C-alpha cells in the first residue's frame, strides 16, 4: 500500500475506543476546570457582597474586576511552570496536578468566611485562590490539547482537538446552568446568604470524578516515543524561548493567532455578558439565560470548524473569524442595545451631556487590574457616568478652571464632584433607570421562548458565539503543530495564555476604561476590533499553515 493510500485510510477510519476514551477523559477534566474558573465571574456580585467591606458599589465593582483579572494575569506564569513540567515528566501527570490545584482552590472559596467574620483575610484569601486557579489553568489547557493531539491520527487533529475547544464554553454553560438552577429554586435572600456558595462546594465532587477518569489514561504516545529515543529536551523553556528560531514561532503564534482569537472569544462570551448587565442594565438572570441559550445552540460549531480545518486548513478559518468579527461588532452590539434597552439608545441620541474641564485635570482612565484610585473631579464624574451607561462629550476648558457640566445646553450641578447629582439630572432628562420597564426581562425559560425581543437578542448572541467557534475551534491543532514534541507543552502554552490571559482576560476592564474615557458606551469595542485586525494582517503574512505537518517529528 502506498503512503498516500495509508494516509487516506487513516483519515477516513472511524474513531477507536481508546481515542474516544482519551477525548472524553481529557475534555471532561478540562470542562470541570473551566467551570471552576468561571464561577468567580458569574457570581461576582455575591463574592463582592461577602468579601468586600462597606456598601460602596464602585469599590465592589473595582474588586470584582481585580479578582477577575488576577486569575488571567498569572496564566502565562502557570504556562511556563507547568509547561516545563509537562515536557520533562509527561503530559498526564502534569495536568492531574493542575486539575487538583484548581478544584481545591475553588472549594476553598465556597468555604471562606465573609469579611464580617475574618476581616481583610476574606478578600485577600479570595484573590489568593484566584491566583492559584489562574496558575492551574495556565498548565491545564496546554496539557489537554497536547495530549489529545498526540493521540490523534494525521489528518484528523483539528476534529479531535476541537472537542477540547468546546470545554471552555461548556464549562461556562455548566456554571450558568448550576447558578440559574439555584437562583430559580430558592429565594433571592437565601441565594445571597448561602446559595451562591453551593456551586463552589460542588467542585470537590467534580474534582474527584475528574481525577478518577484521568487516572485511567496512559501517557501520550509521542511523549513515550521521545523518551524512549532519548530526544527529550533537558531545558524546555530555554530551548523554546531562548533560541530565536523557536521564540519567533511563539511570537507569530501570539500576534498572528492567539491574540485575535482571544479578543473574539472574550467579546462573544464575556464582554457580551458584561455589556448586557453593566451597560444595558439587564438583570443577571435574563442575561445568563440569553447567553446560555446562545452557547447551547452555538457550541457544536466548535466541532464543525475543527473538522473543516482538517479539510481547508487552520489559518483561513481563524483569520476569517477575526476579520468578520471586527467588521460586524459595531452593528451587532448596536442592534443588541436597541432590542434590550431601547430607551437607553434613545437617550444617548437625545440627551446631550457635556463636560468642560482643564485637560490637565483629566486622566486616561485605564485601570486594567482595578488598583488605581481616581480622586480628581473630572475622573470621578466620568467614571460615574460610564457606570450608569451615559454618553457624554468632554470639552477642553481654560487652565485651572473648575469642572462644569450641561445637559441639553442647561447647566447641571456637579457640586459634590461625584457625579451623583449629574446622573440624577440625566435620569430626569430621559435616561432609563436600572429596572426600567422598557429593559428586556425574561425571568424564566418559558418567557424567553415566548418573547420575540428575547429570541432576537439570543440570535445576535448566537452570531457572536459562531465567531468564537471559528477562531477557537482550530487553534489547539494549530498550536500543537507549530512546535516539536520535546518543547510542545511549553511552546504552545505560553502564546496561548498570553493571548487569552492578557489580550483576552483584560478585555472587560480595558473596554470599560475606553468607554469611561470617551463617553461612548460602544467605544470599548475598538479594543477587540483593533487586536483582531492586527492578528488578521500578521497572520495573513507570517503565520504558516500547519494541517499537514508530522507532529511526531522532533526537530
């Protein structure tokens, strides 16, 4: 039989029982890790209420952003640490360790006493758990993706690894379903008092099941072959990033691949949820139902695009997703706003808020990890307006002049320098208050399916999820194929987690800073648009096509 015939047969044969076991075990464990990681974002308001002192909503919002960002910030360091272990001691045992760390850190959050009981140890303890989660996730994804890819037949790696790509979305979906089930089965008071802890405590059971499943697996055949031949790297980090020929590949993978993939992914799932709850003021239950429906319908497309990448290549699908997303974000989010909160869209067009200030008294409101303290009236008022989803225009005033404000040409009070009086005046002028009857509300699944507005909003979210599946479905196979076996775990993990941990993870606070600085509720979309277009251009020029590479080659 010719080599071409053998390769064709390998592509067309059915999946073996062992391969199915590898995919199920790897995917199940990774789903549970993502479930654990997403709980902090989905239950941010409850966490802040229990772990942050006082009733200052702004302080709590900042803490939520910091806690969310902390887990993403350390992911590249987890990629370096666990990637090195994975290339030295093996894929299987490394991602057993990462899964254990993730599960235990999540369980501890569920047990942690409130601020009223242990004071500042509560927020410090929560942040520490988030850091551990981020480190663990930094090692988990690379291990799972590498493990599955190294068990995959040539010509089917995109399809096989696309099952791993579903796990992030399935983990988010699972966390939303558990939270929604609890919210709908108990009173809001009971959920706020103790019910929010249940999803964290359940993670210990998921951890036990995941460990049992993964203990049944054997080591990756590519790793075993490499060890037997004695061609493994003695210093995988130095080889992967200290040699320019390998470091260059990592940089291209980041800027021409994972950066754009990350912002499209986080815009379609996280920023969409953030935009609905924080900007459009949709209640959490309705927003979660809409996201859950879009994820349920959209998740199979990860498999579709993974399979398609085996036919036409990883690069065209990834770059097409980045380009289409960048070109359509403004109209899609604009239409979502019109459907979900039409009164807000009308107010942004008809209620003109103008601020006049000394430019030297206005800062760039960039606070990606939520640690900056803004005290100047110009900064405080603009952040207050942004928190209330109010458009404004900032005009330069004379040096040393005090901050002034007008609404539709009439002077408005900002004597308190907090913006509270200005917000109240804007509500009077036509901005809808949170809870306004015109805001989309579907407190149950039955009501959602009976509402054309809700289904229209879910349809837009579904489109955003399809963009996510285009860029994310093929990315694991692409990254695995870019690096040789001896440095694969380290090599693919770092660009993936810098892209997703930093470019993607900091998207919500970065977008909010842009909104607060510009006075436009849609301006935050410029961040993912610019990054996605950057990836499209760099990837088009420099990113190689990898679908036909032999991943058993170790050079």
